[in-house]
């Protein structure tokens, strides 16, 4: 008797499965006829039935229905689902999961890749309009499309990370770069960019850990080496930063940025009053040399041009301060110190004038130059520079 009951149950089960496959075919027919509302209603009935809930073809058809809803111009069908592309991807993901025989692999890829390209092109348009948040989200969707069928689209993910950074969404940018590393994506830019995000968040441990991992993957890489140096500079590890940059200058002697960075560290040591006068004088010479080398390599490089001018001005201030502290009867020494100060101010002039040419709207540079002209009583130049400053301040 029990066997008879069992056989009856099996027959009912097979009948139900056959019935739902008939429903699936009906949904497919509605799709071909363009009756998207009926197609969707029918296919949802099919996948909600336990006998066909894991039927790959049913899920594939469902994905196709939502794909058509995504592109239809009929408002009646558009209203069926606010996120048809998302629902389509969800369906194709399920179809891939249940498609053990890989019957629909090629068809699903074509459908999903179409969606990926649509999102990607949207992202490019947003990027061109400088709408970086929207571009980030579209690149995210582009990545997620292929990820739904287990294909890692690292290009879309990398662009999503880049746009997140440009949108100042450091949390999301970090997540994207970390995901890229988990996917074994290979690029110096990933390590350098992720490390920079940790540096900006004042996380020296995280920043250095990422750089170390990158250097292990790309030994001797100069951008990673300089990124490491920048971390040392940020966290006031002057000795390591200086050591790195001196080595970098030997490896890449034509890089003006390295010499500028070297100049800034030497300059910082010049201003360190805890050091001896002899040491600070030595650092002054090294800073001067580094800045001049950077300018030689790149004559229109504003930062070293301005900094060397400021270096000379600050040196003049040192001599002026010494002169002010002399006793009243030390006339000869006073004149000597003033002459030294004037000498350095004279050396500063061509660099500050060049800095004003490179960045004519920089008021602080104009004011620095103006103070020297006042000291030298250059009336015509004072008048001209005042006119420039006043014009800028009126804007």
C-alpha cells in the first residue's frame, strides 16, 4: 500500500513540474509577442513554484523580460519595475547558479555584457560632465553586471575607485581598491592610490602596509618609492624621508619633483633651531642646490622657484635679526650684517619675480616681492606691484 502511495506522489510531482514548464513556455511566448506585463506575471508564477524555483531556463527568461522592460518606450511597461536592469541581473545570476549544464552561458553573457556596456557608457558620460559621484555609481553597476555571472570586471571597478576619490568619497574609494586587490588585480596605481587614501586619513600603519605589499609585487618601482617617502614626510619621519629621496635622486636624476622634495626637507632642517648653526648652514646650501636643480630640469616649476626665493628672504631675516640685537656701538658689524641681508634679498628678487610670472594671481608672492622693493626704495616697482595687488583684491 505504501508503495502505491509513493508512486502516486511521484506522478503528482512530475505532473506539477511539467505543468510549470508549460507556464514557463507561456511566459516565453508572451515575451515574443511583446506582452511584457503578462510575461512578467507568468514567469514570476513559475519561479515561485517549488518545482521550478531552481529552473535555470525560467530565470533566464525572467532576465530577458526585465531586459526588455529596461529598454521599452511603452510607459505602461516601464511602470512594471523601477529598476528593471537590476532585476534582470538578479535573474541572470540565478540562471547562472542553476545552469549546471551551461546551456545558457553564452546567451547570458551576451545579455549581461550588453548591460555592462550600457552602464559603462553612462559612467563615461557622467565623468565627462564632472559628475563624479554619478560616474562612480554607474561604474559600480558596470562592474556588478559581470560580477553577477562571476566575471571580474576590474577595469570598471578601478574607474569606480578613481571616481570615488574625485568625488571625495574616501570610504568607498578604499573599498573599491581593497576589492581590486582581493581580485588579484595588478597595477602600481592601485597600491599607490590606496596608500594615499590611508595617508590622508592619518593612518600611517595602513599606508605603509599597502606600500610594502606593492613593493613586494613591484620591487624597485619609483612611484611606490616616492609614495613611501611622502608617508614619511606626512608623519614627520624626516630622516627616512631624506634617506629615501637622496636614493631616489641617484636612481632618477632627471625628476624635478624629487629635487623639489629634497629641497623642502633640507629647508625644513634649515629652520630647525635645535640644530647647530654649522648644520643649518650646510642644509641651506643643500636646499639651495636641490631647488636650483629642480628649476634647471623644469624652468616653469613654480614651487621650487618660489621656495628658493623664500629661502633667500628668510636668510636675510636671520642677518637682520642679528643686526638688531647688536649693541649700539657695534656700527661696523651692524653694517656688515645688513650688507649680508641685502645680498640675500637681491638674490631672492629674480626668483620671486619669476614666481610672479608663473602665477600672476598669487597675492602672497606679490607681497613678498613688494617688501623687498620697499626696502630697496624702488618706487616705480612698488607702484606697479601695488596696482597688480589692488586689481586682484577687487576681483
